[in-house]
C-alpha cells in the first residue's frame, strides 16, 4: 500500500510540474488598452467597407505580418496572415538592423485599415511551424498607432515567442 501511495504522489507531482511548464506565467498583462465594453463598442461602431482591420504582430524570426479581421467582427475572428507584397509593400518594409523606430517591425501592435484580398493559398511559416493564409496587400492606412491589447485585456506580448492567439 505504501509503495502504491508513493508512486501515486510521485506521478501527481510530475503531472503538476509538466502542467506548470506548459502554462508558465508570462507575467502581468503588458499591452494596456480599453475595457472589454469600450472595445466592443468601438468595433460595433466601425465603418464597414471593402477592407480589413489589421494589427501588426511581430515575433522575432517569424515572417507572418499580423492579424486581419473584417469590419464589425471581433478580434477573436481574426486570422494570422502572411502578406504577399507584389502589388504593395507592407508598412514596415524597412531594414532589420536599422536604428530603433526606423527598422522592420517598428510598428508592432499598430492598427491599420488594410486593403487587398485573400489569395486562397496558404504559405508555410517555418519558424512558427504554421501554414497561414496568404493575403495580397494592395494598400493600407494607420488607424491607431497604440490600440492596446489585441484579444483580451490580460494579453501579454513577448517579442521572442508567440503569445497572442484568438480566443
């Protein structure tokens, strides 16, 4: 009996340790922004049109651009996309080794009105090991340079790993 209990406690300890590794705390939310109610009201009041709202999401060594959603849809419906830039360069098409504010991904978390269309193809993004929708960019304009959290007020951004998922 003692051996069984010891094994059971050891197994429970291992499970707890593994669970903690898989859901390690990222720390407190670090994106700021409006309340859930204010964000919902903002989305409800958005102008519609033939465009998408896009949020730049930069994670080092990845080549996706960020999340896109249709006007009036919540961010939980957004898709992480890879831009095709044959018709228009992305907003952050700058050198990666330039000074701060003048380099690739300077616009992380900036919100844009994005024009273009989904091509129906998917591209493989090897550093995140994902197949993502391909979006042909035809134009953009800045909507809000500092909109705050993306999916939930408790979002935590980490430039070294993917931490923001629709939920």
